[in-house]
C-alpha cells in the first residue's frame, strides 16, 4: 500500500533528556542552525542594589487599643495628613516628655 501525502516521516528519535533529536523541519519549515546561536542573559527583573524602601529604623509593635481610641487616632492622623504610626508615635513622645518634666 502506498502512503498518502508528500513526505514519509521517519520515526522520532529521543535523546537522554527526552527531547526529539532528529528534527530537521517543523510544520514544513526548516529549523535554524542552533550551533551558531548565542544565548543572551536576561537584563530585566530580579533584585537590584539600592532598590526598595529605605529603612526607617522603626521597630514593629502590636498594641491592643479600645475601638474608640483607634477611631480617634485615625481621625487625628487623617486631619493632620500623617500616618497612624507617625501620629501615635508623636502622641506617645509628647505624653512621655510631659511626664519627665
């Protein structure tokens, strides 16, 4: 019996890693010669020196405050256009310096 089609394909041959090694064309187009190809390293992505937020030196702390105190702190911080942590720090410093005197 005569095969139908123009090309008679040979059986695939696979190398040790499982890649087919006897390909000379794909979908009728010849494959490029990879022996002349040069691999270029990626120059994007990954960590870069000096990237990221600068360290403020502040340490995290967990406080349990009554809901009313939290609302007042957030409202005061919003009015003064400051962060909650900055506002809480300023209030604590003011209270502590008042006690020292």
